[in-house]
C-alpha cells in the first residue's frame, strides 16, 4: 500500500435537515497534513439537533468558546486545499454544508469536492462500509470529529483499493 492516498474532507453539522449548518470541517491531505476547525455559528444559524450532538459530541457552547469565524475557516481551508480534489463519503450532505459555509463567507472554494464513487469501483463501493467498520477499531477512544473521520475515510479508501487489487491478483 505505497500509493499516495487521496485528500479527504469531512463536515460535522448542527443537525440532519436542510436547516442544519456546518459546525466543524476537517481534512486530511494526501501528504498527511491535517486541518480541523470548529465554526462559530452565524446569528441566523439557529437549528440545533440534540441527536446530532450525541453523534459528534460537539456542543453549541464548544462552538461559542472555540469556534473560528466563518470567513477565517473558509480562507484557511482554501489555503490548505488550494487546487486539490478532495473526496468525501458523505457528498450528499457535506457538499451542501460547504456551499452554505462558503456562501456565508462570500468566498469561492479553491478546491473541488467530489464523491467517492469517482475514485472507487463498484466492488470497492459495495465493500465500503464493511472495510470502514473493520478499521474503526483503530480509532476507538478517539473523539468523533471531522479530521479523525477524514483520516478514517482516507484509510478506508486505501484498504478498499488494496483489497480489490489482492482479489484481482
């Protein structure tokens, strides 16, 4: 498994519906560098779902105490991922949250976000959840946060590709 991994992004949010907003963004680049920022919510971002909080473990108080301004998060993320194509295992939700974030900052993403489907073949996608679950033990005890999730996604991609090559050999 010497192949350089793809860059990956993950977003945690205030809830699961259309009124939810991004509260944390994490990325892991192909060179191993990490980015993770809590996001200070805008005044108009008020939807909060207790079930989502149970999942990611980030409270509204965490955002108010440790969150970074929307504009700063977007500017730093653009610098970190400039020109990259980053992959997400939750494109259907992560991409809209990133659009909401960058729209609020009135900035354009300097990177491209795309779904895993463009990176993995059908067999790899079919085995995705089992592969990810089998690697989860390495992350037990670590908080469910965006950059940790990005690292797990990146590792799952590499293992999915390696397993596929092993089966073909």
